[in-house]
């Protein structure tokens, strides 16, 4: 099962929706691949059996990448038969996957002619699969150019190419397609038109709960570049009690100030040092900070309030899991008083909940509205939250199954930098240096009280819990709430969220059928 999955069925299909074929339509560099991968990630999060079938992946694995842009031109009769064979091989595998119980297959290809789209409709309806088209239209040259430079020149087709040559080659590929492209006009079809990367959405004949869910997700989606940062909240005056909701300890304020200074410096250095970055210090994307209404999280984020250009927003759903009866208990006490619950927790750490507590499953479902808002956000975002919350959001962005989420490690004192792209989610981890000499935490809290009025929906709780001489207690996560931890490397070039559906055996079979290998390059 997957993090947001509500229930299981014997067939494996959910929401009484049957099987749905999502068919991408549009010219190159219109965001089809980004939409297909993002939609796949979201559907997997919901527990829907989904798979992306990329015609481009089939072409690369069957005949290689050493191809000129003329190969892709619909006017090139010499390559038309090979292009059709590759597209149909991808389609055959998709139909076969549906016959094995798949629910939502996503066909990532151009499909720019009405004749090809009608062939697909007839093929899917013959096997009782509902076709639904997503057409990406863009008449804004700036968006197309940005997509080419940020995504296409780094695709597998252009490995080792000079960037300028790759951009010019891809633009010629687009020009070859344009005379043959016709937009969808048949109102009997189910389709969504995404215009100018989400500036406008047109919906026609969407049917049923799951199709409506897909449409709603698309209304939140965009392909603009952005960066998402994760950071844990600072240490509080009473780390052992959920109910106490204690404010930050002096060490927590120190950490928060270090986090602010390091992140702002990192963003400034990245904007000025990257030769391929489209951002400059003048045009740098704004930063928005999201946090929960829990005191230690909000007070960590509130250190950014002294920068008027940074927006700090509270989201109550970003609060950590409620430990229920285990609040203020040590792991030894939990094991002694709830031995049966411990066994259940070890057997299913994701879905088990202690009495009056929340499970990771409960938390993941609570976070769905945050996920949709995160997809909609075009600013860079820093999320300051408890480790359990960051685990769920990290799992979503990287398409991880539920079994891996409770054991993810989001270390203290580390800033995670995540960059979603059309093909992967790139990750970097930064150790936050201790650069602050000292922090007057009483004065810091008083300053935050003055600034808190700028935060939407901020509760007036500052200074309500400040015991004198309060001891700073930091307990590690109970092993019953978090099994053995694992973590990606500190610098991950990219975690694929949609692996190629072609097995090596199937790849050899297709090459033999075509009678051609990589030597076919033209």
C-alpha cells in the first residue's frame, strides 16, 4: 500500500473508477513529461495502481539517442514506420498492463494528430479502458524557451551536447511538428487542456470521482522551477511532552538563527554562482516559510520575520503526530505498559496507532491539502516541522512506498534542498554551521511577539510557557514510533519517481522484432 491509500480491494482498483488511460497530447517542450511524472507520483500516493509509459523511453532504449531532429518529423516518410512501431510497442505494453489489473496508465507522447488520437480511443475502449486526454498548450515563447533550457537540454537525448547546440536542435524538432499538430476539438472525448503551464484550464466531459480528482490535481500543478527546503524545528524547553507545547529553549533560538543565516546565504550564493541559473539577485524567486502552530516550530520559523520580503505562514495540519497515551513516556515505560501494542507497532510501523494517538497513515492523509498547496506554490518554500511531518512530505516528493517512510532519517542541524524536475527530484543536504555567538532568548522571544502579528492566523501564545531555569530535554524518537532509520546520501543527483516500464527482456524482444538496434540512428 501507499501513504495516502484509504482502503484495499480484491481487484486492486479503487474508487469504483475502473481503468483509465491518461493520454498526453501536445508539441515538444510543453510540460507533458513533467505532468505525467507528477500525476503518477500523486496517484501512487493515493494508492492507485499507476504507471507511466513513455514513448520517448521506448525509442531511446530500442534505437538509442544518436538521432537528428529530422527523425522525429511527421514529414519524414523514411522514419514513419519505425516511429509508429515504437509507439505501438509502448501502447501494447500499456494494454497488457491493464489486463493484469493496472488502474491508471499514463501514455507520455505527442499524439498530435486527430487520427492517432482516434486510434488510441478505439484501442482502449476495446479493452474496457476509459481514455482521458491531457493536452498541454503553450503560446508563450518565454515559457517554452525556459522549459527547453531547464529540462530538455538535460534529458537523456542530449547527454554530452553543448547547451546552445542542444537548444537549437530541440527548437528545430518543435518546428518540424508544428505544421502537423491539431488541437483536440471532439467534444465527445474526455479531456483537460492545460494552457500556458496552468494559467488556464479547460475541462470537458470528466466523469466519475477519480477523473474529477485528477482534474483537481491538475488545477494545482505548474512546471515553473522552484526549490523546496526541509528543516526540523529547534529544541524546546520540554521535548518530552506533546501536551505542554513548550516554546524554544536557548539552544533552539540559536539553531533557528543559524538556519536563517545559512539559508539566506545559500540562496544568495546559488543565484550568483550558477551559470545556468535563470535567477539573479534581482529576479530571485521569493521565499515562503511554512510551519505549524506548535510553539517550537512557529518560533523557529519566526526568526525569518525580521525580513519583510519573506512570508511566514502557519499550517495547523503541519503539526507532528499526536503520541496519545505515550506522551511523556520513555521507550522503556511504553514497552512495560503496552507490550501488545509494541508488537503491533513493530509489525506495521506506518499504520499502527497507540491508544488516542496518530499513525503515519493518519498524518499522511492530513497532509494531502499541504501537498496540493505545495504543488501550486511557485515561490521557493522552506518547511519547518517535526521529523514525522518531513518524513511524509519527503516520501511524497520521491514517490516512496509507505514501508520506507517511518524509517527515513531527517537529521537535526541539516537543511534538505529538494528540486523537483520533469524526470527526478534532485536533492542536496547541507550541514547548518553554528555561526551565532550567543542568543538572548528572553529578548528573542519578546521580539518574536512583536513580529507575530504579521503571520496569518498566528495564535497569541508567545511567552505563555517560559519556566525559569527550565531544563532542556531532548529525547530521541522512540523505536516504536520510528524503526531503524535510513537516509539517502548527502548529495543525491536525482531520485527517479517513474522508472522505465521496459524490462531488459522486453527491450531485447523489441529490438529483435524491429530487426534494428542502435545502428538505426539517422
